[in-house]
């Protein structure tokens, strides 16, 4: 089913027509692999009609098929993050991709992209924190273990420069670094961080709130 779906998407005719016409055409078509109609996206996101059109234009230029597969997503984020060519964006891109495609269907649609971006840019603080929790909770367990923190920390570290992800010493160093943070989040000290523990701790952490504000501005 997924394969058929993907094949049908590949037939979207985009080239050879103006962007405006492509947008209007794509939004107007009532086929399930086309983007949802603008009115639907206006209800689902906090973007204006004009913003959605610009966003779709940018999305379609990067992803002319109308959806993003994992490897393409890696390439896009690689271009975005790899200021140093020694950095490795793939672990972080993988985290981001999995949070955008939680059912692992193999691609991200424009609607999913727009809804997530809308939430991160204009969502309530608790909504953003929920999103971040889900990013950490790659196994969808509903709670976080120390390993989840280590995994995310190493992925972020890999964006900043050359590290050897298989290096056992690195894992030991990372574990030492995140130990204090993990204990701070784990209010009842049972070795697990629940969604509520995570959100409550973030809401009382100036550093986290500042980082979220920076993220909002940077987008
Ligand atoms: Ca706990």
C-alpha cells in the first residue's frame, strides 16, 4: 500500500508550470496524495493563507515530488547544519525525521511538515515541550531513560564537529555530563522521566525557556 502510494506521488506534474499555478493546481486537486486543501491547512496550522503558499512554494522547490523521504530529509538538514564539513548531521536528522514521521510510513507530507513547523513556531509552550519530549522518546514508551538522553546528546554533539560515535569513552563522558540533568528532570527519582516530569521541569528552567525562545526567533 505504502509503495503504491509513493509511486502515485511520483507522477505529480510540477515542472513546466509557474509556481503559482503549481500551488493552485496542487491545492485544488482532490486526490489523496495531493496536499490537503488550503482551508484545511488554515484550520490545522497557525499560518495565514499567504504564509502557507510561500511555505508550500519553498517545500516544493526542495521536494518537487510533494513529499520528503528520509534520505532527502538527511540531505536537506545536512546542508542546513553542516557548517563544518567534518560534522555529521545524520544522527540529528534521523531524530528529527522520526518525530515528523512517527508511524514510519517512509515519507513526510507537506501537511505534516506545515503542522509541525506551525507548532514549533507558534504553538503554546506546553505544545512545544510535548514535541521535544516526543523527539527524545524515540521508542514511544511515554517515558525517558538515561539512554534516551545520551542518544540525543550525542546526536547534537555530532553537529558541532568530528566525534567518533562508536567511541566507548565518548559514551562514558556523555553519561557523566547528562547525569545531573537527568536527575533534575526525574522528580520522583525512579530512573524514568515521565512526560509530566519533563514538562514541569522545563517550565521551571530558564535555560530551556530561553532556548525555546531563540528557536522561535531563528525560524
Ligand atoms: Ca520519574
